[in-house]
């Protein structure tokens, strides 16, 4: 067979890997590359100036008296009747000056601490979908059993570095206390960084209390030691609702990172043009960031970007589009201009785990990581514009995240890797399979995928002609079958259960 | 329904687009972004120096006396017995000095001229597979009927900018003259830039003769006006075979671009390390480039990169891997260092048009375009490591290429796009659907996909729960149904047929 390009060789047998699923080791991912700049410096400045004008002239609505009090005390111009708050540029600049450029998340297991900021990047489990799906059982309401399994996958996959309180919404549990069950599950089934909810200050305090119990510490010990984090979504245009305003303040007061993320669908929540969407996103994010610094100067905070477009045909949101990728890179430029840690997402709008889900996620991932994102939310499992958590998508995304991680591994160029001597030993038209240089490095030379199948057509057909999605189905089942919970002291486990029971009772009395 | 992120809104009805397939217009794609640099300047230099050492000390084998004559006359050190040619760095530098930085391909239709080099990027149809596949008929031997349909798709899709003499190999035609049938098909079914074969000088001359006939010109008129191009693959390690050596010389002598592309599978055709593979690729490409400049100083030539890795488990080639993406960007750096136009590919190793095909292609595309590629070979339709041309993959790839093209559309930032006045009109929590600013721009504000389906789950389910691949099947059938050949003067058409008939007879006498 010809060895010109396109000639796939038959390979040396279809030797398969034995033992547990071979995946990348746990690691702090770092991005060695200079981000892609989709905006010129002048354009970044123009967008920043437009955002300052929005903050000064139009203002942002905060639906919380506590937030309005803080903002007024900090020097913002507060219009009590409407809840509108206007910020002069001095206040914005003063607040930006105290934001830490980077910080470290302390999870249950210190060995899985995560740096956020600089060249570090972290990847999280999906959060928020009301539905869940897999190839066997189809699309169904979110429920606690599926939630637990998604957590187990999040724990098992090394490339998923933080886990979420609502990988899927457990709709079968009481709405007002289900977060407690989820918090307990995170802290017993996983030992990774804790992503909680900030809908109201109480849930923030509960999260901190429970992380402290799981770590054998007191809540006070976690002050200014980031141990929980949560997204504060802006209800774009220009509104932060009451519970999230108070959650944001509670996070900041405890020195815990808020991830301030306007949700800017161009043509719906913002004007239809990307420049305007970026200016509005920037203004909204800055407003939230100012409030964190007024609540506690120096509180960690993350600049969140989530700007995409709607479908021109139906008005439905679209994700992982070209506009989304550009917005993701542009937001990174805006965040870096003020040395703010930057959050993006692994989004897509596909209804099934197919080629569309893969290419839209890839647009999102390249947009995020070549945009210098430090935190990738919804990293694994998000499908259907975030309405659905998919088990197969968790595995597909883990493969994509591993691919991107390996892509970000710097290239070694030295005498050893340039291998002139190895080339001397192989004549024109020869091959390097058996050379000492190859044999010494063969096992670890290349990335070994968890999902890609590179067998020839005949072997693939003999194995059942399975698509990547069907293979992903087998992978998550295998991961669940092999799952083992990380060790947790029995006393702490019981203390967590007792805390949850007590708090459920208190919430019950409150609701009654 | 909540408008926090992840809340997909039901949209404004499932209004579908009417009329012909809406696709991006024909265009010269330009990449406004600075390429990603995966190598430091020092590393680029170290790899270049390693390549010069390979050229000086180890040499490249040319299996053609004509090539050896040219190289010896040009000052290379030729070892007649082995065919090994050693190049000193002076010869390399002298040759690089005469390579044009950019040039323009003249196709049958002047309106579809293509710039190659600088910030321009062009995308081509797949070339070379012996097999063809689609969802209806499955995988089968390449044949002329399928070849013609692939050409029709290449003509119909604006984002496919050049067409290829072997989108699939027509195995049902006589091997020695099938290229003539393919040339004739290209020149009658399409009017786009002509990619031919350079296996021997005669096929190059035939291509030029036929393009001249189709344009109503003489072959001499096309001298130094690039009208045909072809890849010259190096049989790595360090060998260029006889017919391709002579094809390369013929291309150069006529001032037509050769695309010199070593096929470097790490661990097989090169050492297992990326640095060595890049050094070897660079040496091999430079050797071919030197020969073009000795054949005709100033001849257009393209630096081709095609470095990937083998599967550690089976030895099978892998494409669209993290290593592949890095190699693609690194090769771009090496090419740009010498102001050479750079060619990369849209490769993948998937056996079906599934999520793997999509994410591997995306790794390849991002690697190529963020690596500054000027020419993307195998842009649409390549599957299974190049063994198969897939009809559904043509459509999937057209979607990916359109996505990347839109991603490369610069962001406008001005008073109009910053839309401060539009924001004034919409209060906190409101929406921009009905504003004048939105309505004026709505139709053209965002990229409209040809394959992505953004309908909600219920609408998608009602439409048959089709995956992207199944939808791609419907798209190519529609394109074929709507296909119309570009106008061609009847006299030229007949002259082409007569030329082919005469040449077949001559080849027949030659074979007899």
C-alpha cells in the first residue's frame, strides 16, 4: 500500500489496552500560549469606554436593599425607587484595583487544589439542567439518582476538576432543601473543588459550613481561603436579582469567589451587534465586581463571559457559534486588561450527542482556551443549550478536554527530541517503528484517547460499527462500575448528615 | 422560564428558511488573526538548524535522474548510486530567496480566482481516497459516478474553493487514463481552481493543456500564471519518488505551484518525537522547494505540513490529534519564517461521520487556521484517515469551514455597533427583539448554518430526531438535485473531449 498521505496502514494488530480506563492524570492545567486577539487594543478600549458610559448613564438594577445599601455606602449613585445604580468610573477603577489576579480553591482534598487566574485553567462539571439523558433511557426529568451518578463520573474523570451542586436538578427532592442533599453528595462522593449555589446568602453559608465539616475545620477557618464558588448570573439587560445580589455579597464577605456572569444573547438580552453585547456584558460584569469589592476589598472574583447569539430563524439561543467563539476571545481580552481571572464555558445547542454537539463544543473550547479562560464552566455534560445533562456528553467532553490539555502541553525541542542520531540509523523510505529511540519513548509519546477509535474499518465493523456516542455509553457505564468514593472520616460523614438534617428542619419551620 | 444561562427559551415559532440552501457567498477568505505560536523563536531556529543538518549530512533521495541532474547542476552534492542528494545551507538560502510570498490561482472562471499566501486561506475538496461512502449505500470502491457527484457538491458549495482530480479514485476506469476523464469532468462540471495530479510530467502538461482549452487559451499563455496545482508528497523518511520528482519539475518549469508535503507519521516515518518530526518535515519540504527553484527560479511553491502520530496501541495513523494540531501550528511558524505559503489539511481518523469525525476535524481546522495555513487541503469530505470520501462528511465539513470563515470575520466596533441608543430604549430585564436597531440588522446579523439544528427538543423530535449526520444526508441530496453546471462554450467542451480522446489513444499506444 502506498505511503502517500491518505494511505492508512493496516497497523500492527488490534491490540487493545488492558486494565482500568487509561486517562490523563490529575493535574493543574496550564495554557502556555498567547491568547488569540480578536480585538485590537483600540477596540478593547472603545468597548471599555462604552461600558463605563453604560454604568454612568444607564446604570444596573439590583433587586436587593442590602446591595443598594452597600453600593450607596461605597459611593455609587443609587435610585431607591427603581433599584437602578449608576457607577462613576472612579469607583470602578478603585474596585478593580483590589481584585486579586489569581487565587487557589481549597477542596475537600488538598491534593486537588486548583489555581484560578494567570496561565491556569480549570474545568468543571455541567451545572443547572432540568433534564437528564442517556442513550438507554432517553430524556427525562432531572432526579437525585442521576445527579449522584453524574457526580460519580465527575469524581472519576481526572480532567473534570470541580463538581457542581446541580449537575442536574434533582426535581424529585423538595425544591427548597435539595441543595443540602446535593452539597452532602458532593462532599461524600467526591473530593474535588466545591461549586455551590449563591441563590441567597443562606445557601452560601450552608456550603461553607459543610465544606468546613468535611475538612474537619470551622467555617471561620475558611474565611479568605476560597473553598466554595458560584456563578452570579446577571439577568441581562442590566439587572441582578435579589437572591443573587445577596449571594454575591455573602460570597465576598467570606472571601469566597463569585463568578459574575452576564448572560448576553445578542438580539435578545443585548443589541444584535457583538460590540454592543460585549460592552453590555462588560458593564454588567464590572457592576457585580464593584459590589464584591465594596463588600470585602480584595475578595476573589471571576469575570464571566457568556455572550452568544440567537437563531435568526426561531429566536432560539445558539451556542458554540462563530459569534460565540469570537465573544469568548474578546471577553478574555477585556478580562485580562484588568488582570481579572476569566470564566468561559463549553456550550452547544445540539439536541443529541452527535457531530453538531462535538463541533459546537469544539468552537466553545477553542474560543475559551485560546481566549485565555481560567475557568471553564459546564466543562463536561452540557447538551441542548443547557437544558439537558447527558451521560454520553460527559464522556465526549472529557475526551475534548483531554485533547485540549494535551494540545497545551509545551513542545520539547532539544538534542534528545531532535533525534538526529535516530535519523542517521533509518535510510530513505525506511521506518522508525523498531528503533531504540522509538522503543524507549513509545508508551508515553502520544496522547492516548478515551473515546476515539482508530482501528481500521474492518476491525471497527467487527466490533459492532459503534459511533463515538455509542462508545461513550460504554465508557460511562464502565466508569460507574469502577467508581470508588474517596475516603472520608466516619465522624465527618455523620456530622455532615446531622447538619443536613438540622438545616432541613429549620428550612421546614421557615416554610411552615 | 428563567433567563439565567442554560435556560433555553422556546423561541418564536419554528419558522424555516424557504428557497435554495442558504450558504455563505463565494469569497476570498482572509485570516485577520495573529497565528498561535506553539514554538518560541529559539525553538523555530533550533528546528531549522536541525533540518539544515539533515540536508547537509544525511541528504534526501530523489528517484529520478532528471531531478539528480538538475540538483547537481544547481550545486547540490549528488551521490548517483544511491540517489542521495545533500544540500549545503547556501543553496537552501539562495533557493528560499526566490520563492514568491504569494500568488493567485487562475481557474476556468476568473471570478473564482484564489490568492494563496499572506492572510489568504483557501479550502479544497478531499483528494485521493480509494473508497467512497454515504449513509444509504455504505462503503464501496471509488467509482466515476460518485466522483462526478463529489465534484458537483464541490461546485455547489461556495466554501469549497478548489476541486480535485481524485475526490475519490474512479477505480472503474482504466488506471492509466482515468486522470483524463477526471480532468475533463472538473473542467465541465465546475469552474473552480483546478487541482491535478503530478505523478509524472505528462499529467502536468495534460492538465495545463486542458485548462487552456477550457479557458480558450493556449498552454503557453498559462506560463507563470498559476492555473493548476498539485501536492508533491515526500515518501518520508527522506525520499521523493521518480514520477513525483518529475511532476514537481514540470510544475515548476511551467510556473505552476507544487505543494511540497512530507507525510510524517511520528513513530513510523519519523522519530517518535514532535521536534524530530518537524525537523525532518522541514528538511524534506526544503529539499523539494530547492528543486522547484532550480527548475525555474521564482516558481510558485507551497510549504506543506502533514505531521501526525500513530496510534500507540495498533500502529495505525491518527489525525486531528493534539499532536497533529501542534504540528500544524509549528509548521506554520516554520513556513512563515521564510515567507512561504503554507498548506495544512482537514484530517481525521474516524470510521464514521460521528462526533469523533467532527472533533478530530475541528482539531485539524483550528490547528491549520490558527497556524496561519493559506491552503487547506482535503477541506471537505475526508474520512477514515483519507481512505474514504464521504458525502455526509462533505456537508459536515462545509459547515465547519463556514463556521471558521465566520469566526475569521473581523469584529466591527464603532458608534453604530456599540448601540448605546438601543440600550437606552430597553430597561433592565427587558429584551431587544423588537427594537429598531435589532430589526434593521436581524436578517444578516449572525451566521446561518447549513447543518446545525437549533430547534427545541420537541420540534426536533417531531422532525424525526435526526442526528447531524442524517441531516447532512438530506443536504447533499438537495445540493445534487439543485446542481447546475456552470456555462461552458460548446466548442471548448468539444475540444476538451477531443483532447481526451486523442490522449487516451496515445496512452493506449504507449501501453501496448
